[in-house]
């Protein structure tokens, strides 16, 4: 039995979906512990391509897939995801379970997310507009609606009667919007969802702990990345949940001692969608080349991703924050043509100070200090064995591993399942 956490080490989109799908072959249960349909996890298998937003990527291999209590669920988006899976002949009925205490994204959450972003103008966060922030805000304010609140129409109506007047007041007087939310409409819509989802609802913590007690292999699928974490990310340009490995305990109801391995998914360069600091961002031809070669466009919103060099300071901090036991390095093939590859090993501040750790509060104007590495300048796509990888690529991997302080267990040289090389199986399933 092994419990493995998959966590993003940068600003999301590191290739978590691909790696979760790859590792699911040996897993019995896969669970999401935070986030919602702000995530976009791409999996390519056979000649198919699928983008999962909330359903764990384990569903594609017919393994038990659990949406944990720490997530926020938009029922309409989840039904849409069911439809997309149906088109791939994948049925969710037998293998999907949803926590009855997961919070729901309500119509007003989506509206407030979009209106608040608009009101921020140039200071916007660049959210996905899916209502994630407002749903977590209500959860923490103890004003959230959970799946379990949909069991009784009277109970749901009473909860909404306590909440909606405040929301409508905000709409009218703060946002000066003519839109008002109707309790009747929401009650009708969400009771309908309850009928569609009730057979999936469960005590997900009990289910997951039973799997652990029965010596099953359990995989926890992180969404977003370490630097989008609400506590440890580049606040306020973050998402509203704890994306890091520690989020598993609260978000799935699993004790910390049950976790055996934490695999950090690391893109061989860096990307970010939305606003916020990004010291190694490249606004030049190389940045455009990375975007083109890596098809760096958001899986959820289609927005172009900002691209830049690998930042070892950032990932070393991710190793520390998550307790990462090994790394899976993805998208190495995207660097195939480059003559020279840079790695940031520190920053110089505006007043000439050298920093080798990311400051807790990001300072404007930090310039990365780079070291340069020779590129391998050959195609890596069809390489299936570690020893056959070009020498310069192995040196690049070794240097990353040394700088960030974690061994490499997996290497990915393409989006498909078979474009994955296991370097050290002992670092994955014990
Ligand atoms: P996630 O959010 O971490 O699951 O990542 P996304 O799916 O949003 O973005 C990763 C993108 O890179 C997807 O389009 C994947 O199909 C693709 N991808 C994953 N690993 C590799 C790789 O090693 N090489 C290439 N070229 N693409 C990859
Ligand atoms: P995966 O799981 C990349 C970013 C948004 C925005 C910020 C807040 O695919 O890696 P939110 O809608 O969560 O309130 O937006 O977080 N963001 C992501 N960026 N990958 C993701 O998920 C993301 N989920 C949210 O772009 O900057
Ligand atoms: Mg993504």
C-alpha cells in the first residue's frame, strides 16, 4: 500500500493530468483534494485527448475516482464533464464518488467572480471566472451550500433566504447591476442537481481511509500549483485553496502520517496564466518559441500562457513547502531545438542585493541570476529509456535535481502515456 500525492511545483499546468493518468495504472483509487473546475488536466491516450476539470484523471482507466470534501463543485460544469467523457465511451456511474460535504459553486459565485475581476481593472488577478474565489469565501465565512444541503427543499430554501438578500444588495448597490438572484429558481435548479448526483454522494474520507486500510494504492491529484496556494503562493495573485501537498489532509480527511510519497510535477521551463509576479518570464522570441513548441494555451480558458526559463529558486521552495520526495520533469521535448538553456539560481534586487531564496513578499524589479547550459538539439520524443537520453539533457536533469534538492523519478518527453520514462520506480510506489 502506498499513498502518493501529485503536486504542481510552479504556477499550474505542469502536466499533472498526464502524470496522474500514467501512474493510475498501478493505483486503486484517485482523489482530488482541492480546487474546482478552474483546473484543466489534459490526458492524451491512444488517439484520444481529454481535458478533465474536476473529475480525477483516474476515471480514464476505470479506477475508483473521488472528488474530495476540499473541492468546490459546480454541478452544471460537472454534468458537462460527464457528457464529454460519455463521448469517449467512459462511464462515470460505477467509479465516481463525490463528497457529500463538498461545497457547491452557486450562480452568484460565478457572477461575483467576473464582476470583481472587472472592478479591479488593471489589478485583476486573471481568474478563470468559474466562481472559485467567491465559493471558497462563502465556505470560510460559513455561508456555503454543500451537497448535503440539497437533501431537503425546505432546508435549502431557508439557507438561501438567509443568504440571497445580502447577495442581491451587493448586486444592486455595489455593482449597480440590474440582475437579482431568485431563490425559487436556485432551489429548483439545485434540487434538480441533487437528483442527478445523489447516487454519487458519499463520506469520501471514510471511503479513502478504508482503501488505505485495505492496503490499496491511493493517488491524490493536486490542482493548480504551489505558487497559486492561498497561503504560500504569490498572494494576492493566487487561487483560493491550499494547493500544496498539505491540502490533502484537510481536503480528503486523511492523516498526514498516511502519506508516503510526494511527487512534484515540474515543467522543464516555467509558465503562468493570469496576472502576478514571474521573475523568469521571457517576453522575447524564446518566450514565443516555448509557447509555440509547448502549445502553451490554457486548458480551461484557452488564454496564452506566459512562458519563461526554469526557476530553481522557486522549485527548491516548492520542494521544501510540500516535502517533495521526488520530481517528475515534464515537457523536456519542448526544449529540443534550443542551443542554450538557462536556469535561474538567484535574483538581484533593485538595491543590488543577491537573493538565493524567494522572499515571502515578492519584491518588484527582481532580476534573475542565470546559469547557462548547452542544449541537446536533437529530438527526444521517441526515446523510451533513460540511458538513451542525450547527455546534455541528463546533465540538465542532474543540475535541476541538485539545485532543488530532490531526486528525479520520472521524465516526460511528450504528451502521451508512452512518452514517459521511469527513472526510479522505488520513488513512486513503495
Ligand atoms: P496540468 O494542469 O498540470 O494537468 O497540465 P495541463 O494539461 O494544463 O497542461 C500541460 C500540457 O502539456 C497539456 O497539453 C499536456 O498534454 C502537455 N504535456 C504534458 N507532458 C508533456 C510533455 O512531456 N511534452 C509535451 N510536449 N507536452 C506535454
Ligand atoms: P491546473 O490544475 C494554471 C490561476 C488563474 C488565476 C489564479 C486564480 O490546470 O494546473 P481562480 O479561477 O482559481 O480564482 O484563478 O489561478 N489558475 C490556474 N493556472 N493552472 C490551473 O489549474 C489554474 N487554476 C487557476 O489563471 O491566475
Ligand atoms: Mg492545467
